[in-house]
C-alpha cells in the first residue's frame, strides 16, 4: 500500500527552525517528483516546495523562498523539508505528497496526490 508518514512538526518560536520528514513506502520513489503543501485553518492548501525525481530541480512558494529547503534520498525512501527563520504565518498542517507530472512553478494542488494525515507546525512565542 502507498504510505506517506510525516513527522517532525511541533511548537517553535518565531525565528526558529524545524525539519520535517516524510517516510514513504509502497512505490518506487525515484519515479516521481515529490512535494510539500500546507493548510492553515480556513485557508486553501498552499504549495510549499517540490523536488524532481533525482533532486536536480526544486521550486518553492514565494512566501518560503530563501527560508525552506526540500531534499530527498530515494534509497532511503525519504523526503525532508528544512524550515528556517520561521514566522507565525508558517503555522499550518504540512503534507508530503507525490507529484503526478513534474516539479514546476507555481505548485498546483491538482498536480499532486496521495495526501496523508500531515504534521502540525505551530510558530508562536
């Protein structure tokens, strides 16, 4: 079965850092681009980052450029999102998702699938 298990979320102060992990199983990770989306209460899901099949190409949402970094290791079947200089606006549930086509910009929700339960990130003092 396809599985995406997000972890690493929690409570952090503004300006702090977190690294989210996505553990995958049930498919060949190397055949698919991967991405991270997030959703805050009352808001639409927002594209955060994507990465191509072998990591050559990455794209980021405008609000996180320069602060977040996506990475992957296909042998370990894992994807990460390093989040630095966190702001209160980053508070959301973060989802690791599999791309249908390519890692391109802007990140569009209908180009990704296999949404999991997500991990909560709360940025507050």
